[in-house]
């Protein structure tokens, strides 16, 4: 490359080099955490965060969306955290759970929401009655962090003789307790107004992790921890509105457009145009009336009589061979009609009178149709 070409190349590279230098001086590479939507199990398991925390502590954890005691095969040193609605438990499930607790199992469960007077089989067996109770629990967090707080909407009441059997009670029997821990044979159980502070999102709030450990820690015995949650699936119409609106909106617009095209227009109603037709019957009647008024009634009668005679000869050769008065008498005998009427039909007179013409044609037509 010549010296001149090299100089031109360097001059062209100077702005690029200046841009690169400005970029590295101005911008700095930093790491930033961005919250992304939950995916996989975390999107439907509200206890997924608790599961990962316990697994990080070396504890074996299994999570399920429903209580299946046969599949879970609970051991005496296991711990069961039940956040699903306890009102769904059957009497057999409650009996099996209590037998497992007597053998050493630890049960942690929450009160059912909105269940005053109908707590279910488990609460009835444990002697708990649910009441509406609004109370907030506050506790100090780690140094430099905000204190924790959790509010309960429901609590439970006990009989006076039951209070002494609890190793932990938070609240009072007038308003209701929101925490309670009690031993039963070799095991024990813990009840809370709710266990929402164990959910994945709640564990991120200040102090909730400490509260969760104070609840679960004393129940750990070295066995497996079973987390049973309720998969809160919204109704179909809610899912359609929240997730399906990109498809529902065009479908709704298409439906409205179709209804608009099929709807009746406003304005005066126009009568439907009459379809074109050939009025053959009217033409025949008009032609017959014209011929009759011109004095040619015999011309109208002659084709009808000729057709009658031809049909008579074809269907009955005996009658067809007769003529005149003999034919009239034979037809009168067969049809039992007056002889004068038969004579007028076969040999008409005075056809110029309309009533006489109509009577003659009527009689001849009936004779043609009779067997």
C-alpha cells in the first residue's frame, strides 16, 4: 500500500477509535438482578421457595398438590406441612393422620378460611373451633433489617381445660388464638391462623424467613418433610379474561361484525316484488268466457263430449257400442241419475244459457269421472 493510501486509512480509523475509547470510558459493565415470571414448578407450587430452602439445609423434601397418605408413606420421624384446606379431609384421612402423630409424626397445618362453625373433621377431632380474629404479630428481625409483621384473619378457641395441654399459645381465648403447639403421644401438631408466610413470595419479605424457621424448626426430627399445598387454579372464565384476551378480542369484534351484517336495517319496509308467473288458468278462463259470449258454446262443449265418448269406448266396450237413446238409458241405469239429465249431457239443447251450459258440462264431467 502506498504512503498516501495508508494515511487515508488512518484518518478514517481515527473517528472509530475515538468512538471505542468514548464507549469504554463512559459505560461500565455491572451485574443487575431482574425479577422474571415464575416458571415450572414455582409457577403453581406456592411452597416451592420453602422447599428449596429446606433442601439447601440438607433436608429431604417432597411436595404434593394433595394429601395422598398411601403414596406418601409417612414415617414416624417425618414432618407434614399441610397448607391446603383441612375441610377437604375425610374422616379416614383424619384417623390415619392422628395415628401417625401418635407414633411420632409432626403435623403443621393452618385454619380453613371463612369456616366459623364448620371446621371439618380434623378440627373437630382436635377440639378446635374457628372464629374470625384480626390480629397482627410483630417480631424483631436481624440487626439492620426491618422488623417482621404478619396479620391473621382467623383464630381458634379452646375449652378452658385444654389450654394447659399446649406448650405454645399466641393470642387469648376471648378473641382467639392464632398459634398453638401441642404434643400428642410420641408426636405433636402445630396450628396457625394461616401459613401464608411460608409461600415463596412471602419469604422474601422482612422477617418471614425467621418466623417460618421458628414454626418448622421445632418439628424437624431428621426424617423427610412433606409439603402439601393447594394448587390454586383460577376459574376458567378468569383464565380466559387474563390470558386469552388477545384471542377473545378479535373473536368478539368478528362476532359483532357478523351480527351487524345479519341484523335488519332501519327504514321503511319495502314489499317483496311479485315473482313473474304465467297466469295460464286466467287465460283459459278468459278465452272460454270470450268464446261463450260470441255464441259458440257448442264449440266449447264438443271437445268435452268427444273425450267422454272416447274414454267410454276404451274402458267399456259394451257401453261404447251404444248410441243415442240406448246409451242415455244405460248410463242412467248404471249411475242412477235422472234420464233427462243424461239426455241433456249427451245431446244438449239451449247451450246459450249460462246456467244450462254449466249444468250440462258439470254432468258430463261427473260421468267421465265415475267408474
